C-alpha cells in the first residue's frame, strides 16, 4: 500500500535515521551497469560508511572491485549473486554473504531479479588485512546474548582483531527485547529482515518492520523490543575492534 499524499515513515535526525521503503530513491551508477541502487546511509548524513540496496531486473555482469582501501560486505536478499576472480567463483544464494577486504580483486555478477544489501567503508587496518570471508546465515550457529536464549546472535565474521567491524543477524523471540538502552561510540547500519517491533533511537520511538533500515550514530541511545507472533530478525553492522581515537 502506498503512503498517503506527502507522507512517509522515514525520519532523518542529527544522530539517527529511519529509512523506510516508500521513500527509497532508486538510481543508476556508471560503475554499476544494469543495477538500480538505493543508498540509504552515507557519509553525507554523518556516517563513516555507506549502506545501500542493490537490485537488477536483467542481471549484472562483471561489476568491478571496490576502490582502493575500501572494504565491501554483501548480503543476498533474493536470487543469486556470484563473486569471480580468475578461475575461482563463488555463488551466494538467499542470505548468503561475503566480506571483501580492501583491494580484493573479485568482480560481482548477479542473475536477473537478484537483490542484495551492500556495505562499503574505508577499512581501518591493524596488522595484516584479513582474507575474504564467504558464508550463509543458515550455517552460522546462534549464541544467546548475555545469556538470554530468547535473543540469539549469529556472528557472520570472525572475531579476531584483524577485522575492523562486525556483521551480525539478531534473532528476537516474540516479546523479547534488548536488556537495556545502549549508548556507545560505535555506529550501526541495520536492515529489518523479518517480523517487527519498536526501536527507540534517542528520544524517538519508531514502529519498524521487514524492509526498514536504520542508521544509529555514535552515542545515540538505542533499544529494540520485538512484537507480534513471529521471530524478528535484523542484519546489523558496527565498527569494532578499534579505539575511538584510531585514525584511518
């Protein structure tokens, strides 16, 4: 259902944002032939990373690697996406994902009708840069967050200090919530995958559901409670393993 004339649930604030599907602006980019991209989060709003949705009606072929020094994370929503480098090829299905470290040489292709989430950021190196990571959510075991078995976390990347960020899928049993209102120097990019609930950001309370995206800036008070009868899940990124004074 389309929103009423002149209305949207999207709300952009100084230190957070809710980005809802009815307000997405799909554009083309010269280095992404065949794709439409809705950039939801970018440095223009104060973030230190970019997050967008990518879709292709007719497929993608041979999208070039990210610019020098930029890391990528891809999470498939629908269809299949392929990563290729020389004779090596990996095909990601629904909820498959890939971390591509800076200066990774893989090109990207996708079948018609595919869609995925794209994150890009300037990688903050600490010693050796980690290798490419490829996986699928279904293969990642969940662990209770702070002992709460109604709130399971699937960590998609290794936890060693070579990585400058985390990507997790959070699983909330109906009626469960984060244990307390969090405030911290890390920022987040989030996409609701299933279910819904209420997200508190600063002093605002937002009803959220599948397809909604959120930016949480540094130190913004944040909390989520799941509502309804089905498990609520979201994909979430945060910068991690680096001091707030670390320089890129």
